[in-house]
C-alpha cells in the first residue's frame, strides 16, 4: 500500500513537472506568473572561499578591496553567503604521500594548512591567514554576511593513509574511528576560535564533502575523504549545528538523506546541503520534497560547470534555474569566484601571482539573478522552465529572469492577471546579457498590454525584468 508520505512526494513531483510546462507556438512562449504560490523563502546567493581566497588574501589591500566589493555589493554580485574551508593539512614531512601532489591536479592553491600537526600539538592560529583575511574583508563590507564552515578532510594524522587526499582505496573511509571525537573537537574548536577572536559565527558546520564518492585517493589533487553513510551517522552524533551531506550529485544526496532519516540521525541535522554537479529534474524534485518533509533548512551548496563562451555560461544559468525551481533551496552557492585558466568555473579571471583580474561574461550572467532576486525575497510560481520569478517581502517588486539558450530569438508573453494593481512607465526596468551585452538596458524589448508583459529575447541571452508597483488581491 502506498504510504501517505510517498503519495505526497509523487504529487509534488507531478506538480513540479507540470510547473515547467508553458504553451509554446513557434518562437512565442506564453505563461503565467502567480504570486499566490510561494515556492521558497530565499536566504541569498553565495560562493565558497576555497580556494581562491587562500590566494587573493595575499594581495594588496587595494586589490582585495575591489574584488570583495565586486563580490558583495548590491551593485555587484550581491552575494551574502560564504563557505569557509577548514583545512585538514597534509603531513609536513610527507611520510606517506608525495610532496605537493595536489599540484598535479587542482594546483598548489588546493594545498590547505591544518591548524595542528599532531594529536597533541597546540593550535597554530596564525595559519590560513589569507583565507581568513578575505573572510574578514567580506564581514567588513557586508555586515549581514552568513558564513558556513566546511571540511574536505580531517588532518593527516587522523587518517588511515596518512594523506588528506583520501584512502589508498577511494571507496574506503579515511578517518580512523578512534579519531571521530578528536576530529569533531577540531572542527568545533576552529569555529569557536573564529567566534571568540573575530566575531564570526558560523551558521552551520558541514563535516563532509562529497563523501559518498569513491574518487578521493591518496596522492590526489585536493583534500578529500570518503565516509560510508553509516560512518557519517556515527560521526554527526558527536556534533551539533550540522549541515549534511554536501554530496556531489542529487542522486547521492537522496541516498544519504534517506539513510539519515531511517536511522533517526536526521535529528542531528539543522540543514540539508547538496551539490548539483549531477542530477535529473525528477531527482531534484524528489530530493527537495524529502528534505522539506524533515522540516530542516535546505541549501544548494556548490556547483559549477565547464563549457565554452556564453553557451557554457547560459547552460549553467539553466542549471541555476532548475535548482531553484525543483530543489527549491533557500540558498544557491557557487563553487569558485576566481580562476586562472578559464571563464566558465568563475565570475572573475586573473593571475593569483600577478594580482591581475577582470570580470568575465559569467559575472554578468550571474548578476542577472543575484543582483535582483535579493535576500528575503520569495520565489513564486512561473509556468515556464526557462524562467524564474520572485517578489519582495512587502510585495511591491516583481522580478522575472528569462533565459534563451537557443540560436533563434524567442518572445515571452507573460500573464500578470494574478496581480490586481499595476503601475507602469518608469516602474519597469529590463536588463540583458548576451554575447554582445553585459547587463545592458533592455527596456526597448519589453512592452505591456494591459496585464500582459511581452518580452523579446535574442538568441543566447538572459533578460531580467524588474517591475515595481504590482500587488496581489490579498494585499489590498
């Protein structure tokens, strides 16, 4: 017999798939935006500080000021959530791994300093100064910033392999069970230090990173540590204010969440985190429904993708829209802010050693969402899976982001009949990023016919509409 919970999840999945349907005739897509159907309350946009902050934190104050301003200011990316990486730290004597083995993969930037070199060592709080400097600069410029601490690996001396990149067998746990309590204390001690010394209080602590995966090997390209689900559950019962489990794909996240719930370990979880490097629409719907059923907070805590040019940038924008629509997270968080060798996994590109940097197209693509859908907004229903809509807390501002990945122009015809009052003229703004434009004025491509908005989208472009003066019937 079908359980009530399973029935509700199936209904939710069917509803979400239907939510993505819109009537399309030729290159014209017609759909409705409904402010009475709130999908989720949004906490904000963010990015990991690992590993770019460990490099940029060595720069001049003037340059750090500029890149942090680009990151946090309302006129920039408007990010307000940041994930600080607590390094495990490799063996300084390299007794069980090759020196600088991470340089063969992610680069020496992936080498993290640990705060202790042995179980009996004192804490070396002077370490990780560069990442800390960026975090403090963010706090200075964005006092409302939210921080989460996360770990990729325990310190080397707690591992089976003696290497923070993983076990010799990537499918096996690397943290020795006798060090569970010591590792929990290590993570909590770091969080406590930052609160006591710098006034930074981490909202949550994530002790695992993609830990169900089997690709963390000794001598690998970054810190990483496999944890079986049973091991994860045993470990988190030692800790508090935990977010879990930061799996690489939504499918893994579903398996982990179900195991946590089946063992009662979800009682120890304050927030569910998932990455979206992999995951179908139905997996995203299912994970979101399962997570919300536990009554916990829900974040999309890391993602990114390769590609080429604006096509690659817009492909990730579609993933962002899918994540927001189907997982329904309260936060959406990028992996890297700055990279050296590409313009896809980052929003600024430069040279860590040369202290040079520039905004890339991806910066403006991301701004189309992050600058206008703000912390505290509600994500609402729009019946088209190439769009995302939100309203401000006091319901006086509507934001619609519309995406066209295709090679032909499209027209979106948007029904706003659910809004009872509309003021026009100077209260409508439109911004567009395309191969030739960077957050440019696009009001000329928008028209209003009664309560119908008509918006022309050029090929390979993303457009954001901001409408001030719309109210629901219930608000009058």
